[in-house]
C-alpha cells in the first residue's frame, strides 16, 4: 500500500501573521539598505529625506527620564504585554499542523478496471454498525492506513466493557460483510448521555 502524503491547512490567521512578518522583514531590509548607503558616503540629508531616520533620532534624543512618568510607563508596559500576547499567538498559529491526505482504498483490480471505495464509506459503515448496539447513542469513525478508530458515546455506564466489546465485534462483522479491508478496530469511549447519570450510582 502506498504511503499517505502529508498536507497542511492554511488558515486566515496564518495569512495575517505572514503579512505582519512581511512588513517587519521589509522594514529591516529598507533600513539595512539605508545603513549601506550611509556607509557608501551618500549624503546623510538625502538618506534622511528617504527614510526619516535623523528626524526620528532628533525627536527621541530630547527625551529625558522625567518625560517618562508613571502613566507613560504603564501604557508602554500594557502595550508590550498585549504585543507579546498577540505576536506569540500568531506565531503559535504559524506552526504547521500536517494531516494525512487520505485517498481511495483499492478493493480489487483486474482487466476491467479497479474497485475503489472512499475512506468515508468505510467510516460510515462502521458508524452504522456501532450504533446498532442499544447502549450506543452516537459513533464517529476515522479510517487510517493501518486501523479503524471508532469513538462512541453511550447512554449508560453500566456494562461498559461488554458494550465496547460488542461494538468492536459488530464493526468487524460489518467490514467483513461488505467486503471491506479487515483492519484492526479500536473502540474509544468519548462520552455518555448526561441524562442517564443516575445509573452511575
């Protein structure tokens, strides 16, 4: 069986983070170019007219410790914390989250063509089989290359081991009955109907 390829999802927040990163990179490149021009003995007045670096320096050079009083420090601190949280959150969203690109499952191949089935069809067959158990209120399947994961919610906690075993057997039987790949079936409990809490006592 061919290995599945990895894909990544691109979210809108990632696009915003990359746009901000592009602005920072552009600013660094621009002012780096200004430094190179100054090193090449270009007239500082010409460089200042393009970048405004001297004007900004003159404005900041007049600041004294007395100009930075309590309210200003508090505002700068709050702005710094908010910027840290914002850019940290955007950086976290930049982390790649790959997922397996699932393809059709080949059941048979011959001179007349191939018999393929989509992973979702296998998952749906498993979900229907799992919900045939009276104790199961809902089921969700996830088919991988090596196994089939079934997440179930039950109506009652009583007899839980027997319920999970029965679901596993029902899913295996359903796969065999429909001629689907016989892969290991893993059943996981994800919840129970809270209206039946009294049965836990």
